């Protein structure tokens, strides 16, 4: 694509360059935010859950077990 003048081409190239740096910065921030537990470790304020802790029944819970009887 041809430019009307050299100044217009340089201005457009500069805008495209700034947009590229902004997109790169946003992408980098997004990747660091998504992988923050890998880079900075798990946060101390939130409890960690594992599959075993999800399968455990609370000690003071009432659970009704039903048995299916075929006739």
C-alpha cells in the first residue's frame, strides 16, 4: 500500500509499532497471570484442595444412604 507522503508512512509505521508493543505487553501480562502459581507459588491465603479432600465426607455431616431393592 502506497503512502501519500513519507511523513504519513512513518506516522503509520510508528502507530503500528506502538500497537504491536501494547499487544505484546498485554499478552505477556495475561500469560504471567494465568501461570502465576507456577512462577510465584500457590498463595498462602487460599486453602489448597486435592482430590482426596474433595472425596472425604465431613465428620459432622448427616448422610442418608439409600439402597435399591429389585423386585
